[in-house]
């Protein structure tokens, strides 16, 4: 294991409306059914402290400067890694995290135009250097993703201008180019069942030797 723990660390990324959260719920149900020890969590908001930070970050109308936003995400992640993710990896679990450091690069780096080197340093500090073994990008055009969201239910990030969301998607695709060995990309515009099948296939191929995923 690249991170030095017996468990397995997988992260899921994507722009708004790509369907990650729905796919995570479906996957968790199947992992429960076949008895695979796992942790499903999210960034931000995986811990009690993180839930409070998430409310500050995503409540519409909250005035949060780009730098404060970056530091709040980093604070959430520091608590999350220490309290939940590393203990689960030490216990040998399959850890699946809905967003992680790549979201900060895409949203605060490319989206907000904050310094990428600074973000890299903060990501390293807040995670104790912990990196995922595999990251799956649910890729979707910004207009399609935003069009899937419930009217009136948009959070602070979802309400950003379309140009912001275009930069975020560009950021994700740049990250894939830089580390192709770590990334797998799923076309999230496909039907939900097709996306779920592709997600399961990727996970089985990557981790089938560590966990009995034959019934997934």
C-alpha cells in the first residue's frame, strides 16, 4: 500500500451535479450486503467538527473570502484524516471518500485562482501526506451538471457563475493529465445504472485481490 496502512483508500471527485453522492450511497449498500469492511465518508463534513465547517462553507449568503475558504477546507481535512480516515485504514478497511484534496485544487486553485503551490503545501500538511491509491473522476459538462440540481436548493458553491464551474472542470481534467496512473474517468452523463456498473468494474479491477468483490 502506497500510504503504509493495511487498508485501501479510494476518493471520488467531480463537478457539481455529477452524481457522486448518489453513486456512493448505492455502492455502500452493496458493500454492506456482501460484508466488506468499509468506511464511506465525505469531505467536508465527515466528522462532527467537519459538519460545522461544512455549514459555514456551503450555506448560501455566508461571506467567506477565498483564502478563508481554503483554510476552512484544510481545517476540516486535518480533523477528518486524523479522526476517521487513518484509523479506518489502520483497521484494514476500504475507505471511500466523497471529495478530497483534488477538490481543493480544482475549486480553490483553478476555480478561485489561488496559488497552486500554496494549496499543495496545505494539502500535504492537513493530510499528513496521505494520498489516495485511486481517484475516480465523474466527468460532466458544467451546464449539464448544474441543470441536474434541484431549483432553489443550491448551496453557496453551486450558485457560483458558470465561468467558475468551467474552470473547476478544466482543473480536474488537468489533474488527470498530470497523474494518469492515479485517475480513472467515468462519463457521468450516462445513465445512472451504466455509471454504477462502470464504477463497480473499476473498483473490482483495482482492489479485487485485496477484498472479495466478486458479488459486487
